[in-house]
C-alpha cells in the first residue's frame, strides 16, 4: 500500500506501553504484526509511552489482534491499541466541530461513550474538557461500561487524534 504526501507522516494507530520497557514493547508490537501477517511503520513520537504507527487498515488490524488477546506471552508490555481516523489541532472549537461530524456515525438507539486521553496539554482540566467535547453530541444513550460506539480523543500536545470506533476496534489489555 502506498501512502502519498503528508498522509504518510500521520499515524493511524497508537499503541501505549510502559516507557521503561520501550524496547520490549516495540518487539511485542512487531511480533503481534507478524502473527497477523501485517506490516507497520513506526513514526517519530514526542510522547513517552506511546508508539505512533502507520498501518494499512487500523480498525481491521485491531479487530484481528483482539482475537489473539489471550495468546500467552503476546501482550505483556503494551496496554492500548487505538485506531485514529483524523488528526486536527488541539483546539476546543476544532475538536467540537470534528466530534459533531463523527457523532453522525452513532445511531439514535446506540449506546456510546467518549474516551479521552491527554498528554502534554494542561490548558483545561479533563472533566471540563469532556463536558465541552460531549456537549456537541446529540445522541441520548450514554453508557460508560458497555458502549456500542466510542468517540476516541487522543490529545498529544498540539495535535489531537480522533476516531469513532466500535467497541471491538480498540484493544484494551486490562492493565494500567
């Protein structure tokens, strides 16, 4: 698959890990990709504990990896595998605008939640930011425990990655 222009520089998959185990975590990511016969390009990351990757179809890839979640020894150093659909500047108005677009993918009867992680961004406290970002979502069924859709917000300094994901399109390995 060819990546043209600026798109190549954009990560479409984030993988979190314990910063003191970066080497082992990178080997684990490579091993996981090998297990599902996929390739990935590691991109420069300014955030400790987060790999930025460029892959083919991130959502499909995470679904495939989820099936291997319980394979002994495969996932020991990584925590979350999160597809990203779009990168925008970290600006509340811009984030609200994109989230308003994303929420159109949530049906009226579907349960949803927002997952937000912020790194290198201290301008506003998380609870206040979540209120500002969720106020543009006009879907009534919020479910923090068992959502069908997840609005993913990954703030990494001046850039924010966003995605609307089905619950099986995020790999959470139940570790902190």
